[in-house]
C-alpha cells in the first residue's frame, strides 16, 4: 500500500530533525531551521507537530527501536558466552564513535539539555529507552543462566552510559572498550560454573 503524503511529509520533518537535533543539539536548532532542512514551510511543520517540544519527543521516539535493534543484532551476532556477547556491544559502540559524525548518545544528550525540565515528554522517552535496554539485556543474561539478571543488567547499563559520557568528554572511543572489558568481567563472574572457562580472552 502506498504511503500517504501526510506520512511522507512527517518522515521528511523527522529526518531533518534527526540530523539537526543530533548534530547540533535541541536548543541550538530552531523550528525554522528544521522546516528549511525538510524543504517545507514552518506552517506545514506545525500542521504535523504542534510545538518544538512535540517534535523533540518524536525525534527520540524515532531513535528508540533502531537503537535497541542495533544492540540486539550486535549481541546475537557475537560468538562466545553471554559475557563475550555483552562486551561486543561496547566494542561496536566504540566503532560507531570513531565515525566523524558521532556526537554521543542522543538520548543522554537530550535529557541533559532538558535537565531543568524533568516533566518534558522527551525526558520520559529517554528514560523509557534506557529501561528497555536494561530489560532486554536482563532477558539475554537470564537466558544465559545468570540469576538476578535484572541487577546485573543495571550494572552493565551504568557502564554503558558511563562509556558514552567519557567518550563524549574525551573524544576517545577506547573508553567504551575499557567499559566493555569491565562488563565482560562482571558478567563472567556470574556465569554458571560450566560456562566460565569458555569465554574469549
């Protein structure tokens, strides 16, 4: 079925918002700039999004599933134990961070810019995204035979967000690799005894 012109226009706006919000920050980018980037009038933009705040929320929502799908694909494609698979996520994050257009975690950056607005809908989207990552990882760790996987997944999530912050501060992807090594060790200690000798060195 062909997509409606309204859907296509909305996608154009979101594509423009993604490029500008991620590249320059949400406060630095105006609605006028997004409309110009999308090749539309501001009036058309406001037909699809009632406010800039609604557009910021939609921007993060549009990044939610693709980001989670990437983590899942990286984990599932990796060999070894769940400890190795967990570390692989950090390795792939480090690879992405070496791209010249990498500007950190869009969710963390947006929430930081909205620190004085805790009730902003985009803050809720960012928090929900992080919780989804935790829940997904807990499921994978639990399937690997690890007990109390939710607590362990939270510890790994803290390492991940710490890696994002350190890489953004220092512009050095090796922080993600270091965090990945710590995550591997953390998960390795919780593996069933029969699996602990099979992890990659």
